[in-house]
C-alpha cells in the first residue's frame, strides 16, 4: 500500500506529446526525448515545488529519481525491470498503473519505450537546454556566416533523409523580404528590378536599402511593443490614457539606430539609474511604467502594489528570460527550478520605483519627465529643478520651533466664520499650472506684476491655465453665502485701448484633472463680444453655458470683476465638478490681468490655503487614491489635532504646513521658480519615466501569494538561485545590476530567447516553437546546435540586431519556396526541419498598411509620431461607457482627420480593454499581458472586416480611383494594373475573366442603383479624385475589394 500511495499521483496531467521522435534510429537524449514526457506528465506533482510535492517523490533530478524509497527506487539506472516507474507505466492494475485512470490519460506505447530505453542506457539526466552554458558549437562543414546556418540545416536534412524544396521565385522572395523587413509589400517596380537581376548581390543591396528605411524600424517595433505590452492606456477600470507615446517613439528610433540589444534593454529596465541619464534614457525607462495600473475606488493599496510586482516579474520573465515566472507567485514553480523566494526576490528589484498601488483616475501617472523641443528649454528645466530641489530642502529642514503658537493662530482662523477675504487661487505668476493655453507677456503695471494681452478690434483672445499647485475648488462645498461668495479677477484696462469685452471662464474636472467636454466650462463676460466667438460651439465652450454678467466698467486702470456664486451656471445633468482652472477672455483692446480667485469666508480661505501643502507634497509623487481624494481637507484636519493625536501622515503634513507658512520669503522664491518651470513644461511633452524613491517598498515572501499574510521574511533583491548558484551577491543589488546580469557572459538565456524569436520572424516558426516559454514545458529545439550558434553569434557581435537580420536573410534557406514537396508534407507537416520557408497570414497592422499602400494613401514619414491616431471605428464600439470617469480626461473616440487618418497602423490608439475591432479581428493582442507570439487565425469575420470596415472600403474605392485615373485603354489593362499594384504580378487568364465578369455585373447593378454607387463613394473622408462617373468608380471598387480580400494579398509566402 505504501508503494501504491507513493506513485498514485505520479502523473496528474497528460496531454499528448506532439514531437516525440522515433527512437530506434538514434540514442535517447534526456532533454530531447525524456524531459518533455516527464515535464508534461510528472513534474506537476513530482517536480521542483517542494511544498506541494506528492509522496516525497521528485523526478526532475537524478538524485530524486534514484532515492531509496524503502527498498526500491523509481529509477534504477541500467535496469528498467527494477525501476518502479516502469512497473507502474506497464501495469494493467487500475490501482497500480500510472497515470491513474481517473486522470483519463495514458502514455503511448512509444513514450513507454522511450522511458525504458533511457533507463536501460543509464538514465542520464542533462541540464535543461535553455540554461546550460552558452558555448559556440562547431559548424558541421566548418563554414562561417550565413553558410553556417545552411550547414546546420543541411546536417538535419541528411539525418532525416529529406530534400529541401526549390528556391522561391524572385517575386515571391521580394514580397517575403519586404513584408519581413518593412511590413509592406514591395512595389511592382522593385519586383521587376529584382526579376531582371536576381543575383545574391542585388538581393543584398535591396535588403540593406530597406533596412535603412524608417519603415523597417516601425515594423520591427511592433513585435517589441507586443512583447512589453505597450498601450496608450492604463489597462484597468476606466482604462484611461497614459503618457506612453514617447516610449513607443523611442523604441522605433532605437531600432532605426541599431542600438545594441544589451544597451536597448538596460535603458528600459534601468535608464534612470544610468550615469548622467539623458532624455532618451529616461524615456526608455518608461518600460517600467507601462504596466497595468489600477484606480478603482476601494482597492487595497498593498494588494495592488503586489500586483504591480507581479506585472514587473512576469514581464521580465517573458521578455528576457523566456520563462513563466508568474507561476511561482503562490508556490514554487511546478516545472522549472524557480522558487517562490526567487519570484519575490526578483520583485524586490522594482521596490525602488516611485509608484502607487491605487492611482487617482486621470491620465497623469506620476512620475513624469518633460521633453522640450529645444535644448535651451531642457537645460533651463534641469537648472530650475535643481534650484527648486535645493530650496525645497532648505524649507523642509528648517526648525519647527514656534509651531505650536502658529497652530493656535491657524486654528483661530479656521474657526473664524465672520470675516471675509480673498483666496488668491490663480495669482499673476500662475501657480505651477500643468496646462496652459494662449499667449501673454508678464509686465509691471503700477508697480505690480500682471499678464498683458492685446487684441485687435473685433479679435477674440483667450488664455487658459489649469491644474494648479494651489489645488482645486469645490464651489458647492466652499459656499456659505451665495450673495457674497464670488469669483473675482483684478484687471487693468488700458485707457488708450479699451477692450470691447472682458470675460472670466471657470474650467472643471474631477480628481483635480481638467475635463474633456465643453460642459466642463462655464463662461461669464462683460461688454459685447463683437467677434461672436462665444456664440459658437468650441471644445472649450458651449453657448448654452455662457452668461453675460453686465457692461464693462466705465473706469480704466485697475478694476475688479466679480461673479457671485448665486449666478453660477448649473452643472450639466447634475454633475458636480471641481473647479480646476481659469481662462481670461477679451475682445479687442489692451488689458493686464492681475490676481484671480474667490472671495469667501475666512475659515474657508484658510482651509484652501492650507490645502496647498498636501497638493505640493504629492505634486510629483503618486499616492493612494483614497488619500489623494481627501488631500484638500487633510491639512486643516491635521493642524486642528493636538500633536500627540496625529498619525504619521498628519504629522508630516502639519509640520510641512508650518514650515511653508512661516518662511514667506523663501516660499515666494520657490513659487516663482515653480511657475516658470511648469508654464514651460505645460508646452513640453510629458513622458512616463522610472524614478527611484527615497523610501523603497518592502517585499515579503508571501504564503500562497496572500498579500495580507505578513509572516514571511522580508526579501532583498536577488537573482534566481538556480541560475547563479547559492553564492548570491551580498551587496545590495538594483535594477541596473539586474539588467547587466541579463547580458553577462555566464547568462545564456537572453541571447537564446532573442535569436529564437528572430528566427521565427524570418522563417515562420521558432527553432523552439514556444517563443514565450524556454522552460521545461517549452518545445525542444529542432536544431539545438544552430540555436546555440546563433545565440553566440548575437552575443559576440556586440548584441547587433541588424547583423543577425542580415545573417538570417543571407542564408540559402531563407530563399526557399514555402510550398512543400509531397514527402515533406507527409513527414514534416509542421516544418520542424525547416526544409522549406514559412507561409502564413500577415499581421493586422500589415494588412491595413498594405491596403492603404495599394490605394496610394498610406502616410509614410521620416518623423516618428509621439501621439497615436484614431482610425475609423464603429460609433457604438467606444463612445460612452459605464467605465468613463467624468472629468478624468478619459477620451471620446475622435476619428483623426486629414492625412493623420492614414498613418501606419502601429500608431493606432491602443486601448487595452477596447482595441480597434479590426486589429482584434486579425488577432492583434490586447496587450494586457506580454505577447511573444500572436495567434494566427483565418475566420469569416476577417473577410467581413475586409469587405465592410470603412478603412478597407475607402482603401478599395481610392484604389479604384487610382486605377481609373491611369492612362490605360481597356478593362483588361486596368485589371492588369490592379494586380501589378496589389500583388506585383500579372493576372492569369482565369483570374482576369472572373474579374471582368464581376466588373460587368457591378456596372449593371450600379446603373440601376446609382444612389448606392454615390453612397459607396462617400465612405471615408477622401473625395474621389477620378473624373469617372460614380457608377464606374463603384464598379471598379468591387474589383479592388475582391483583390484586397484574396489569400495571396493577405499572406506571406
């Protein structure tokens, strides 16, 4: 019974082994033949996971398999008959057989024979192929360069007694190369040129020219963006926009410049830790910030912080290690020697990042870096940052002597409900606004600073600032007397150039963020707007939300304009937004704007002024949403409390409030510098970046992944024990150490993982088919020596990506046809031998780009866009949803206009929860998780998308217009041109006849239904350029639609 129990759970899961090789003709190898069987069927219960190991039996090591189990062993090397494992897999007794009958699985006869022959041969264990030291293998024929690739493949073909297919035609080779390098088909002229001279030298010249185009970097970047799960949005809850566009642009530029892969990787993992980190280094470090982030009310901060750790560790595993590291979050990995301690030790590398578990809704995920258009602005930014930091430390480290007396005075002010005064919310020198619009100049008027603006007669002028360091204002919560409480602005009117109208606008949003709808603005004006601007709808104004308060003051010079809160415009649909900004309006004249704000009861003003301390504390540091939402009330509450009653946060806020309010001169200097800095930054590009915190987070070894269980030890950052041994570094490690370790001479993983994925890109399948998992559950490489040789070549080349691309495309194997012989189709249907090239449907982005290129409207540029564009999309798909956070700058889908509509598809706005439906139809990933290999499906929905999506309908009709505009004399000649442009060849006679019949039937249809023809030609935003009739264009559109939907157009061969 003891032996029965010991082996009862020997196999829990037994999927069929897909690539078990015939063993009669070659010696058994553990890695190739035996490990896949054990890994898929045994290691789950009898592998590395000690805590959950069944019956104390371990089969992933020789020591475990040969351990004395009380007079018998699972494996007796050289003696299958004495090995309990053989008795069990051969048993017919349902109480003895392994796998147990209840698993509904069984080993095949071939798998049983493999295990028996392996034991008979000595039961030799081997280190897993992906983790063994990387040593360059000898090339079978001693050749070098691309010839070495062919030598390794040829050796494999000889073993299988297989012959490779013939070389592809010049046209096929050009289409393949162009799609592989640029994600675009070639032009007919490029194909004809190569057909005229299909030499290897000409091929190399074309390849190198294409690799020098931006299109090459753009196409290569798509795979990396999949891998790091780049997106325009945060991922969770309302899935709001984030400032990630600069990171995508950096990836494209880095690939275009052939940045060595080790540097490329280090910049992303630890660009902020590099000496004298540049703008590009910081932008690259945004890799750590494109994780899925949460802003759900009620989510638990600690739980979400551990989820962020998981994001970092899973991504590290997928991107560079080719390992399913996430499987060790709750227990030791079931199949690979990665412990839960390893998992949390890797997580600890990211504890130095400034990040929050639960962010405030909105697109601002601090910390941000600001990229300016010119070097002078960048230099000034750095200077101001340094000065602000030094002065801020001086203020914060001053003595708190006298704080109690100050507190007593402030409490009196907080209790003063009788007197009134101004809350200067928007002083002349704008208080570090994150958003500014419009122009002004700062001048002195009557010995006081003011913002000077001018407008010609009848000319409208507006400047706007929002998201101040002075906080936000909830008007309803601050109002005590609607007759007296009032918005105000002090303004100087030039007596020689009086304006026709002056106005004040309050902009609103939620969570302290500026809203994105016109309903977020309320406008008040005096005088007459002769420009009629306020009578029209704008993104920043709805005529229904504009009120004329009265006439302009008769006086010139300094005057005060007020809007009593009793006249406040009611929020739309009862939505009560916070005031987050102000705009100042004029028509004609010269004016100078002074301080603006609210006149309120004294207690309210004091509370608002104190609130700045909390805003300032978390201005560039994220904090939990629940804390952030209460930030305006936290300081008054903390000050009212006696010192001994305050918690840590309240103590910090109270002391900071005292230090800031008791050092008025220093604070005035600080505010001036902050104003200059953030006005300048409001015109720069904000970028998500990594930044080290002065207060690192703590990572514990969690029991079963339970964040609330604090019994586990606190862990320092450490590298996986099975890869570096038990002699771990005793020095404190950081992200830069982690990045450098990935490319250390004794770390073989990153090189193998990268070249395997690159091989997949250029040959249609990986040498190991599982691109995301190089662990023991992954596919055994079909050509392990070739994989190791390529990995060594990549490493020894200085991690030169382009060198590897040239190498892979120079091999004779790259030029093979993708059409299998009868022998290969029967014996190697999956192309594991690589005796032919791969044939598959191209990716979603390439399909759209190819269609737009055929139409002649694809926007190609030498400038890498930072911002995404919005292609046509069905209106109901993403208009308004329950997940919209009003005022948090969540976005409407606003279809891009003009040429921006025709950008390359990788610049599509990528919303993780709602990616573009056509991208989704063609298997583009949501990028909520890292994707090493996209699925490739062929479904009816894809054909419907190609026929009906406005993207493709417009492409087809513009393509038709292009054909009709060419100087050709017959329908046959036009069909020929369609094929030349779309497929780079001539149509066959049967293809031509089919399309001629289609053309005739469509002409007849549209003659009888001319309204349908006109309706078809209105799809999209481009007007038909052709002089042909609507009927003729519509008929030809049917032809081009058919060709754009062909298998040949959609496939790489």
